[in-house]
C-alpha cells in the first residue's frame, strides 16, 4: 500500500533525522518505533503542512485525504474506528516543533469521544468512571485549547463539584459527579462559543489539528522563541496517536523520567510517577508524584521493562534522554523521548562520563557542553559557613544561588524587576503564562511539582535558579503571604535566598562564596568530580583550538588571575584608571598647564607612577604579550563635573591660590565640554593635541620593560593606539613612539622588544585598513566602539531605551553589544582583516571588546581568522572552551 504522502508520515516511515519535517516529537516517536520500543501507533502531519496553513489561512488541499488514508491504516492496525459508538478508537493530537518548546503549544487527548461513544468505551472496559473521566478531560482540553475558552471556567466548575462532594482530588469524584461535569462542560461550551461540542469525531480531529497549527502563533510561544532564539518561521508538526490510558485505576499511571539525573548528571534513572493519571497530570504538578524508584514496588515488571528501554535509548542516542511514558493496566507504553535538557553541572558530568564509558569521543564530549554553561559554573554559591535560617526544602530543580524579594505573581515580578529590584517568583506551580515573571526573576520557588514540572524545565532552560515542590510552603494569594511549617509566614516583599543546587530555601540575604571551579582555577587543591570533568574538557579544547585567548587586565592582580585562568597574554591593558583616584590632581595640572614648562612638570610627576603600573602587569605576564592601550577617554572625564564646580566656585569662601585654581578649572571644564564626548577629543586625538602625553606613556612602558629585562625577565609590551580613523593619525603618533623607543634603548643600552599597533574601532579605519596597516604591526578590534559607531547606537544609553522594542520586532535577536552583529560590524571586520593582511601578511589580529568573551561571537572571530580574543579574566575559561568548540 502506498502511504507516504507529502504532508503525513506514519511513525514507521520516519526517523530521528527528520526533525525539520516531523518536529522533534514526531521524529523521535518514529525512531523509537524503528527501535522496536512499545509506541502506540500513529502518524505525523508535517511542519510543511503547518507552514502552508499559517501562510494561506487554510489547510493544503491534499491534507484531508492524506489524513484519511493514514487514519484508515491506524484504524486497521488497532481494529477499531475513530469514535466508533461501540468500541471507539481514541487519539491524541500532539504538537511538536523542531525545537522543544515545553508546555508552549497545545495537545488534546481522547479525541473521538462523543455522547454516544463514551458509552461504548464504558461498556467495552466495564468502567463507566474511566470513560466519563476521559470525556470530561476531552471537553475541558478541547474547550480551552481548540475553542479558545478560558480554562478557568472548567477549573471552577470542577472545583465546585469537588467542593460539594467534599473531595480534595479529582480521583475522589464518583461516576455521578463525572456525568454532571460532562453536562456542565457541554453547557459551558454552548454558552461561551455559541455552538455545541462537535459530535463528529473527524470534525474534532480536524479542529484539533488546526488548533495545534495555530498555537504556533500564541504570544507565549512567540516569547519563548525569542528567549531561546528559535526562528519564527518553522511551524509545528502535529502527531496523531492512538490513546493508551493511564487513568484506568491503580494498575495504570503516567510518568516522566530521565536516563540520568538532569540536575547533577550522575548515573541512574530519575523521574516522577503518578498512579491512575493521564500525562498532563504529572507535568502540571496537580497532584504530588512519587519518585520513579517507587515504581519498582508498584509494578516490578513494568519498571524493569522501562529501565531496559531507557538503557536502549541512552545507548542509541549516546546522550541523556528524557522520556514520557504511560502504563495501562500493567502494560508499559513509551510516549515521547528526546535528548534531555540538563543543568550546566550535569552537562559537564555527563559529557565526561560518557567519554569514559566510550559512548562518545573527546570531540563529541566537547560539543556537548558550552561556554554559557561553563560561565554558570563560575558563579558564586552560598557561603556554607554563613549564618542562615532554613525555612523550607524542595527539589533542587535548577542550580545557582538566588537572592531576592518574594513576589507572588508574574505581574509583580515584572514590575518590581523593572525598577531594579531582585525578585524571587513564588508560585504553587507555574504555567506557561508565568514565563514573563520567570524571565524577570532571579529565582523561582514552587510548592508543587517535581523536577519535570513546568517550572523546573523552563528554569533549567533559562539558567534560572529554581527550587520546586517545596510542599511545606503554602502560597496565600489573598493575604499575599507564604505560610510555612510551624506557623511562620513570609510576606510578599521579604527577602529570601534559594539554593538551586541543594533545594534549600533560606530567610533573608545569605552571603555567597566563590564556586569550587573558581577555587580550583585559582590554584587551590580541591577534590571534586565536577572540577575534574570540566578540566578534562577544557584540556581538550586547548588541544584543538587555533584561536588564542588573552585577557583584558588593567592591574597586576587581574593579569595574574587571568594567567591562572589560562590567558595567553593581556589583550587590553587600559591606562585610564591609572589617572584616577589621588592622581587626578596630576591630570588636572596637565590640563591646566599653560606653558611647556608646566606641562612637562605635570608629565614628569605622572611618569614614575605609570612606570610602576606597567612593570606590575608586564611582570605578571612575563614571557607573554601585553597590549597596552594609550590613554583613550575624553579628558573632561578627569575633571570635576561642570555643575558641581560652578556651584562650589559660587558658594565656597575660598582664599588665595584655591580661588585661582578653581576659576582655572572651571574655564578648562567649559573649554573641554562636549555635546558628544564619545565622538570628541579622545583616543589618538588626545595624543595629537597634547604634546608629551604619548611620549610619557611610551617611555613609562619601555622603561618598565627595560627594568624587567635587566632583572632577567622577558617582557613583551605591545603599544596600541586607540580610535584611529586615518593612516596619517597613526603615522604621526608612531613617529613619536619610535623616537622615544630609540631614546630609551640607547640610554639603557639594551634592546626592548616591542610592537606598535592600533585599534580598529571606527568604520573608516576598517575600510582603509590596507593603508593603516602600513603603520601598524597589529590590529585589535574594539568591537564595543565599532558597534556603537557602525549602528549609531550610544553604548552608554541605548540598551534600556529601545532595545526591547528592537528585540520584540526581531530587528536583531540579541543586543549587538552582546553578540557581534555578523552582517554589519562583522562585515567591516572581514574587510579590515582582508585589507590589513593584504598590506602586511603577518599582521597580528585580535579582538578586545566585550564580544571577546561571548560564545557566539567567538566562533565568528575564529572563522574570520583572528589570532586571539581578549576578554575579562573570568571569561577566559569560557573563551578557551568555545574556541575549542569552534575548531571542531
Ligand atoms: P508536551 O509537548 O506538552 O509534553 P505531549 O504531546 O507530550 O505534550 O502530551 C502531554 C502528555 O499527554 C504526554 O506526556 C502523555 O502523557 C499524554 N499523551 C499524549 N499522547 C498520548 C497518548 N496517545 N496516549 C496517552 N497519553 C498521551
Ligand atoms: Mg510531552
Ligand atoms: Mg574603544
């Protein structure tokens, strides 16, 4: 029989590589089917059909016929027809996009039940309660997801019936109650949609498929995609699958599990199980689940079978898998699998263990972890020795240390976070509507639900700290307080601390300490399997990477730390901080100097201080290059604020020379005042305008280096000129540098190895890089300024003002100040690399903006052939790892 069509594939026809077409869920259902695991049969309607629906507003013409053909096959295989009055086949209609979007999209269970077939189902199983429970679930899900009704309407009716019956759980409802609920639900649907619940099973199916297609465009799904960087135009596939029933009494149930612990990465199956339940009950955290291990006692054969399938899957995928399963009267069914989300800690442990187990090779292990995950492991944790009051314990759903004020709903979370508060979102359980609040919060605490609940899954995905299922916490939305064990309460607005690694909740603001990994990198002797896992993967990254990693370090301490963290040099040593603090007065003197003598005197006093600064950094990086940038910021930054100064001049009762100086300062501040200081007198322009400044700095660098050489050291200074736009600027300054270098070397009687280069941070420099390279031995891309100057966005004010709108409209998917804008800024960089190397094939090339530590940007810098990236010391391990991954 010819069954493969354009838009519909049977589970037996697909495989895991077809995620584009079948979505992740469909492709993996197909893969499990091929592996011979017990998967209820069904078929997948492709993402192509969805895209076509979303573009045209109607299903493609062939779709209905293809669905009929596949449904016919399914009915044949099951020996039942959809919605048959005597013995109905029921199906689920399940969304499934290429990238998993947990809880974002719709799924409808029990399609095929009608007023008539529900009786057939009851008779066939001899279980009226089960049949009507399934029917009320269908009405509820269909109403809320397909007919677009407010789910709260159904929940309220359900609660009312439960309250009258005195039932705490859905399970305690009797057949009569369920009859009544079905009637109530029918009424609600009629009242709110103006039509009856469709009694034609094919009509139900058609509407449900359409609803799943449409759910691609819900606000929450769009928000999730924006968060996760998932493209907007993919669409979702729809899986239609024969129902199996976890709600047929205590020999049935539903569960979710992982082949390893997704929080720690340690071996051993891990999950939650709920007897007499359909899957949504587990994930929604409506009732409290039992740990998977309890299934061993509840149903030993099913448990053994499950463990077998988990082993098969983990071996086949060679990765951590998560699984949704249902047991119907002691028979196990596999309903979903995918490569599971995991915490950063788990990612490193799993990759290193699977490497040991021979399941994957070292390259693959490196692919399995990311710089973003490593960055999380470098975060501080709560100080174990600090005084703390434990007020509750839940499950360690997503690691980290979060401190913030308690907020009880997402609106509050968003509002408080917007005014700069750190908040912890506390909910009984979260729903997809809480996504905004979760994004705004630094941590999430729930009182219900396991490690596979919505809160846990989403928090892990976002890297938010989360403790879930803290049962002793009761959220009281009326009083806006949390009730805790022992009568204690915490009001909204009070501060709590969440430890996502242990599941503990503390009162107040618990102090934090360095991570174990940082302590290891700092040279402390720590015995820890996670540290070993990370070190192993970092070592492999170092073996395979081409790109060097340097650090931005202005002080000897930073330079030394960077070196311990694996930096191969200093890519940016800023000299401006060396002019601040008590030295500011010397800079004032320099600016106020009105003749050569006064200027020289001021520079002479700055000189020894600078020499000392440079000596420290060069020494900390002995044997490695240190790129020292000449002074860059506008001079007025070193002077008092204009208003403050005017006020003090006006008010203060100053005497003699003080008055004189203040008036001089005020005049200087007025003279130097600029509307756009970032476009003003800064960078190389200062060196050209203020005689002696460059010479003093260069002399300080080279004298410091000469001292070190005499002491047996191996300093490698590289002098870098900032904000160059034209070759002429650089040749002017270069001449000064060369003169001073010749003088110092002659005077000291030794050769001080050094190079002279420039920053490329203005578009003009990028497009004239061939000329600039005649006077530069190296380029370092200052991507912060280059981004600012290319987009015309002020890097100091822009982010808050309109970037959120830009992100919303997807003008860009992340701030160009965080991740390099490959097309625009990246295009200029490519040009500069090409032109620069044309003039000077051995031109040194690096990047020293914030982007140097950003994982996505690092791959781009590797691709365009830079020699190194330079980033802050704490990002050095992250950059090493990503440079390694980029080389794979
Ligand atoms: P999500 O993508 O939100 O996890 P699913 O499509 O996986 O949604 O459906 C949620 C749950 O519904 C599943 O975990 C499973 O327990 C239940 N379910 C889906 N299809 C079936 C089916 N054919 N038989 C029984 N239960 C099902
Ligand atoms: Mg699922
Ligand atoms: Mg700059």
